[in-house]
């Protein structure tokens, strides 16, 4: 699945396409004139990039390589080359050119694009891979991405309802491609009793800087998960909005981060710029700044509190949760369940995956 970019109410200028929709659907090979059109739109779009000095450097490099781009007739190869060149100069993984993506994130999608995006989200559980109770009464939620679909809130509420009675919670963001900042904020709202300020986008447009504050929600549709331990699993495939979650919870001392450092993407925007001929580009005009640290995780990534080897994140967090969580009620059955899990956490996890052994 393609990576979904973080969406946090930022303005991105959409340029007029250089070809009609019919032409875009049939482009399989590009002429030098068409390549010039794509590159020109990309250079113009970079004017709103969040770091003006970096934007100017990238624009100069794109102009310098124009003759090389003209020699690339295959659209996907051109998209890959433009992406590589921008990232080489900008050191920002959010800089990207795509060709013919199945699900583009555009500021003004057509009704057909909205319908397709909704169907895509519904087929993918609005980003919720699973929500379950692990042996020992530990909650577990695995999130693939943060969906901007209006139905995503209902899906998150259902996930929180599933783990609402557990004694600790593990949120798995190791393979989370990012997505909607609003959906990320909705998830975080379940972990705080009162609204708290989250890392918020600082955007630049036309020489002016604007801060758009983001807060957790005062009301949520499911039970809040309060006064109980939370563990967040992260890794190098934790991107964007997922990094926002990890960074916010870490800096507010609401969760323990377990695993590897995250990808390091803290720039943001609401959509992709249309470059024509079925090409789009993501050009961020903002970056997310924490109200606590007054900085972000750009390039460095969110650093874990507990460092593990790849593949050991879940077991490490599970062991820690079993040992630190306080049972909500006194129950012989629950106590036995926890002791069995503590005796062999790995076997308990495997049992959850493979099912109960025959007696």
C-alpha cells in the first residue's frame, strides 16, 4: 500500500493540469514537451515549500537537469528520478512525485475520487488492522494508517471499545504510513481526560507564517483509556501522522515508546499538486512544532524509550505491560491468565495468533 501523507489542515496550491483527464488516462510515453510541462509545474509548486532556501536550491537543480529529464520517456521512471533529485537536495522524505497512484490525496477531489477513496478506506478497515485483547488482559491496536474518511472515527471508537476494559494498551505503529492528522488527534483524545494541545502545523504562504493549533477532542464516541499504561511500537516504517502520535505521547509522558526510531517526517500539507499527465507531487508548506519542545522530529525521527531489535518490539512491550499493569478487578481467572502469560509471554502471543492447543 502506498504511503499516505499527513493531513493537518494545511493549504497546498493546486496548479492547472497540463493535460485533460482523457489524456492523463492514456499517457504511456512522454514527449520532451510533456516532460517540460511536468517539470515546470513542479518548479512552480516548490515556491510554497516550507523551507524557502531549500526550495530555491531544489528548483535550481531541477532546471539544471532538465535535458536529462527530457530523455526519460517512461512516466514512472521520470517520477522516480524527480523524487530522488528533490530528496537528495531537500533531505525530506515527504518530497515526492507520483505517477498514476491508485489513491491520490488532493485538496479538491471529484465526487468519483471521493467515492473511490471511501471504498478504499472501507475495504481497509479505515486503517485499523486489528483491535484485540491479548492474554493477561493487555489491549492491542494495530493501525496501518490514519484515514481522513468521516467514518474513520466510528472505526477508532469501535477499536477503543474493544480494548476498553484492559489493564494496559499497546498501540502498534510500526507499519503505519501516516495519513490524517485529525484522525491521529482523535485517537490521542481517548488517552487524555481533558483537551491537551498537540504538535501543530506552522505553515508559510506568501511570506506569512500561520500557526494552526491542534488539540485533542473534548468529547469522544467510546470509552477513554485513562490512568493505565500505554506502549507505542515504532520503527523506520512509522511515518508522518504516526510519528506525531508517538512524539506527542512521549513528550507528554503519556506512553512508553518501544522499538526503533521513526522515519523522521515532520513536514505537512493537505494534498498533492497536479502536475498534469497523471503526475502529482507532494510539496509541504508547513512543519509540525510541539508546544512542549518547540521543535519536532524532522530527520532524526522519534527516539524510543526502550530500544529493541527489529521484530522484538511487540514481545518487549508485552512483557513490560504484563509486569507493570495493575489489574482493574480482583479475579481468580484473570490472575491465572496473567500468571500464565507472564510465565511465557512469547507462547501467550503465539497462542493468540495460532489459537488454543487441544487438550
